[in-house]
C-alpha cells in the first residue's frame, strides 16, 4: 500500500529528528503521553502513533512487543476504530521499536549516584548490586524506547468515516494523553485525546 501523499507533511510531526534531534525525542518520550496522525486520501486510511514503549501496558500488566520480537499480541481494533459503514480492510499493522539515544533518556535525578556518600555504605551489603532487578528503577529497555505503530487500511466508503475512536486507551492503561492530528483533502484538525475523550472527529 502506498503512503498517502497528504500524510507526508504530517508524518514529520512524529518522526522529525528521529536520527539525532535529542530535544524532539526527549519531548516525545514522556510516559503516559503520545502523538498520533490520521490521514485519509482517496480510499486509504493511515494512522500512525508514536509513544514510549512503557505506555503499551495492558491492565493485566503485559507489555506489547514490536514485530521483530515476535507476533503482535493485539489486533487493529485494539488500536482504533471507525464507522462500520466505511467498510475498511486492514492492509498493514506494524510496530517498530526505536531505541532512544542517551540525550533522550529519562532524567534519573532521583538516582543520582554522584550524591551518594559511598563511604557510609556497607559494601558487603551491596555486593550483589549488579544483580538488582533494574525493572524496579524503570531501567528496562522498554522504558527507554519509543514504539512507532503504523496502521494502514483501504476503505470502500471513506466518506463514511466521520471520526476515529482510539480504543488504545482501553487496550493499554499506560496512555493518558494522545496529541492527535487529522489530515484530509478538506482540511486538518488537532486535539489532545484522553481516556475520557477518545474520539477524533474528521475535519
């Protein structure tokens, strides 16, 4: 499926600076938040979501994996839905894991080891420090990476799409805010979605 031309400009909102713009990465990598782009051109529906991997945690605590790590544990309907009358058929659902560079990682000021007075520590008690489960500190790789989720569909009746409902808020409890842009041939719209306001209307 060919990427809708109308989406090219909007895509820069999500991926600009992915190869070195640490400021951009740092802003995008805020747990609980994410960015989404919706584009409709002709019969093609394109949705892309960029958010910290830590957002993609289900209510049961399971974490989503990227395609390269194995089969996806969710379906398109777990991400977003549109009116059934649009008769959309999924063409592609891909998740990419983008590891962040050091400049975009979290501020671990609470664990600033420079402030520790190591002379006060009984090092015998901390001999197993290297064996600590770093998940307790949020240092796992999923916490320091972004997922880029791309959803592409072909719709028999694209004019029937009046809105997109982001069901991901129900699927993954880690999402609190989703800054969303909707692009069509008729115009564009922007809105910040939340668990209590999950629908983005067509502009």
